[in-house]
């Protein structure tokens, strides 16, 4: 009872010692800024100094009047909004446009040039005989495809003109390559001349190195008379002979005129009955002395073998393998180097095979070397 009375007396004493102010403190006009915040040295409505606010964050207070080390930045701006003061440091380039701002890139918005002709046979451009067509290889690797129709069999020419170094391919309707050319035309243009049968054909046209560009004019002409060309193996206008070369003293000179030649003996027989024997892995020289000359050889073996037979030299030859005279098992004209023939076939043991060597055309004469080897 005595202890409870003592504690009650203590609370009553403390309550009577606290004095409550009767008036609310106000800020003086000198200490009040235009925005209502405390000045730099005054107290705000809560009675907290600016220095105390900075001290609370363990940060040195900002002294607006103190000398500041100039680092090349613009002066700081103070946030005058409600609440604690915050120093805003603007970026050095704030508000400065980028040097290239608003300037488009040189290639910005520039579409690639359109392709004037398709890159495949499926959508190839149709060209008419005798009507030149314009084209351009717009970019590296570009190829232009064309197609044309041959109604009459004959000799046709496909060529380009212009400053672009073109390469052209003659294609069948199925897209198979029949012939190609790079620089046979004027000024490094392509040019193809070929005998064509009635049907549809294609042209694949590109730059010679595959990466160049440039304009060109395509021509498809025919049927036309072939231009005389001595040495191509064909007797044409103004020619008396054409042995497929421009060598002299072989019966046909470099102008494709006949040369006076003394009669020469035939080095190899014109029939299989007197054919010259040739062994496997042997080479024999031959000479087509006159127009229409034919040379026969015969090869045999004790074992079954597969042989490779052909000619070497400057003469345009045609070769044929026969079991008996006229029974053909293999033939060829231009599979060897240059215009030489080359063929392969199976040789059965102890069964002779006759080899017939002649000029590709009746106008062809000249020397050659026959070889027989195991394939």
C-alpha cells in the first residue's frame, strides 16, 4: 500500500513539471524564401537546420558561398521543390545535338537496284531473233537468263556488244550447257556461233569474273551463213580445202588453198583386212595423206582388258572401234586434247578389235599419233 502511493506521487510530480506553450512559433520574414522553404541559414517549419539534414546523411553540407573547384562543368542547379535539397549536375553535352543528328546515312533508304532480267531459266526473258536487247549486270554475282526459239535449223550467232567483259553460255531447253565463250567477240565480249536444230534454247549471261558489273547489248541472229574461217575443218566460201590447221606443206596451205603434192604411199591400209597391228601400251605415227584417207589398226590381248584409245597431234581426227569391219562398239571425235579423238571399250581375250582412224571431215588431212593404253 505504501509502495503504490509512492509511484502515483512520482507520476503526478512529472506531469505538473511539463509546460505547454500557448502560441505556435512562426518563421521570421527574413528566414523565409520565396518558395516557403527555409533559407540557407534558417530553420524550416520542423526546426531542422539544413546543416543538420546533411549531417544526418553523413554527407558534408553544400556551401553555396564557398569557392568550388571548377572541373569544366556548368554550375549545379538546385532542386527547389518540396523536401530535401538535391544538387543536380547536368551532363556537359546536355541539350547539345549530336553532330550527325538528323543526318541520314549515305545508303539509308536506298534500295538495291532492281534486277532487269531473271537469274534462272524458269523466268528467262524472251528475245527475238535479229532484235537487240539491252541488259545490265547490276551487282557482283548477277546473272541474266534469256531464251529464244529456233524455227529453222541452221547456223546461229549469239553475242554481246558494249564495254562490259561478258561471258555467255548456250543452254538447251532443259538447261544443259551446249557451248560457252568469253572473249571471241569484239572488245572482250562473248560470241557463240553454232548449228542449231529447231527448238527452244537458253542463254546464261554473266561477267567474266563473276563479280563485275556493267551494261551490254545482246544479239541473237540466224540462220546466217557461217563466216569463212580457215583452219576450222570445214570447207567454206572461198576455200579449196580445210584440214583443221594452218600448217604448210601438208596439202592445204594457211589460206585453205590446195598445195601441189607429189603422190605419197599410204602408210596404213584403208581396210581391216590389212590393218596394222598395234600392241597395248604402244604408240604409232600415222598420216592421212589424201582427202578421205582412212587408216586401220588391230589390237588383241590374251586377257580381258578395258582399253583407252585415241590420237595426239594437230589433226582433227575421228576414231572408231569395230569387232569386224562395220560392226561398231565405240566411236569418238573430240574427247581428246584439242580436236583429237579418245574412246574406251572392253577387249575380250583373243578377240581382235579393229581401230579406224580418219579425218573429222573429208577435207581434213595431216599427221597424228595413235596410242593404245589400259584404262
